[in-house]
C-alpha cells in the first residue's frame, strides 16, 4: 500500500491543527479539566492520563488507522483540544484513499462555541476532499449524545442512521461494552455546498475589519 495516512499541519484563522505530540500534553491536561460536564459520551482523558492518551493515539497512528491532531488556538497559542482523521478505507485501490472518518474530537469548554470546531472541520474536510480526493467523509457519535449529534449536523453532515452495537462505549461505567452509533457523512457532491456553509460560519466568528473613513 503506497498511501500513508499522515495529517499535515492545517492552518486556519482561529485554529491550527498540529500533529499530536507530547509537547501538547501540558496544555491538553489543562483543557481537559476546565469543565467535564459535556464529555459524558466522549473519550477525553483526565489530566493525569494525557500522556497515556497521546501514546495510545500514536499506537493507532503506527498501525495506519489514525492521524491525530492537537487543536491549537491561534489567539492563545495553546492546545485546546484534539481531533483526528480515523479509519481510512481503500475500496478501489491501495494507492487511493476513498473514504475517511473525522473523529476522536473534543474541545475545552472555553473553546466551545468560538468557531474553533467549525474551522477545524472546514480544514479537515477540505484537505480530505481537495487534496486526498476522497469520495466520502464520515463522522459518528454515541446515538445517545444529542449535543454531539447537533454539532455534527451543524457542520453540514447528513444523518444516515444508527448502527447498533457498532462502537466501543466511552460512557462512564460502560467499560467493555458496545454502544449504538449515529452515523453521519458528507459526500463529494455535497462538499461544495458544505464548504460554503462552513466558510460563512467561520467568517461570522472573525473580527470585522473597519473600513477607513
């Protein structure tokens, strides 16, 4: 297989996606502990677990299944969360990536609702469709996670259905159990409209430049 799943640095106005490294650990430990009330169904390490979390992501990357990122706030220069390309699929040829998932996403409470998530998705989707030439990007979440489902729909992904006992559960107390997963996707034909929608959303978070009188 000639294609290797390696995510480059992706630069935006609000967020810079950098390949996840241990140098991000201190920032991520702070980010993960800001407020954990929104993480009920999401894998977010505790502060003391961040080093092991990064090692686990690197192990998935070494197996060719993941390209993990730190989400770095452009304004502060600090890592405020994580995300990844995940589960590449090669249906037509080993040389061509046909589909990819965006997952393992979480943000510090203070970074939620700031446009960081929208721009991160714009950067990830754009690179997947326009550089790798994928036919599909998909996202999934615990079917019970209404907040995550709404966030996924807000970036233009289409709900496809719920697959039962499809993924590992990350909910507290459900270790070793499977969950039902809600599946969403964007296809090549939908990407131009999705891109326009995301660009408008991101622009709404950018400071307006006053014209000279």
